[in-house]
């Protein structure tokens, strides 16, 4: 039986929008899948978190924001890939725990996630990223990883 260590980092994000004087940031926690067993008939799920906050310039009415995620090393949303050299392990990122809607940029049958930030210096608004590696992929043992860029538009 082959066991793999798998991790995914959500890279530093960019923020853009109409709020010219706003000072906003996005933080992330890495998604750690732990060990993947290619003989298991069960998909391997994990989660990560993106946090959005502003420390200047948000009016009392707050601001709405949308988070999109890039494709990562695969260059495609249909199947993202974790890599170990030239070896790949398929996975994807989703907007819900049911793993039905791929989180992307709103194109190619993907969706973005929207929320609102209430006011300057409020606690971060945290959004969960749901990740899933399909079961029974024929891969060699090793450490697999990918990096995804999150973009916040407000």
C-alpha cells in the first residue's frame, strides 16, 4: 500500500476594487490532506480558510466582496493537479461541503464566492475552501503540492 503526503497552499491574494482609500487584506490557511491511499475507495476531503478584513476606509454600510480562485499548476478548472515533479494527483476546490460546484473565476462552469465585510476594523470574514482528491488514483509515493492564488474584488 502506498501512502502519500499531500498539501495545498492558498497563496497570498490580491485585492482590487472601487474603494480607493480602503486598506484590505486576505489571509489564508493551507489545506492539508494528510496521507492519500490510492487503494482506498473513499475520496480524501479537507478544508482551508480565507479571511478578509479591512483596517481603513470602509463606510458604516460595509462593502461587498467576491473571491475567485486561480487554476493552480494545472492551468484548468475542470481538474486541478497536485504535483510531485512530473507526477500528478487530481483534486479540486469547491464552494460547498457537498463538492458540487468548482470554485474558480466564474467561467468554465465554476463559481466565485461572495460575502460582505461590515465595517473598518471588524473581525475578519472567514470563508471556507472545500477540497477533494478523488479516490483510487494510480500515483507513486511522494509529496504532492500546488499553489492557488485568491483574488478579492470589492
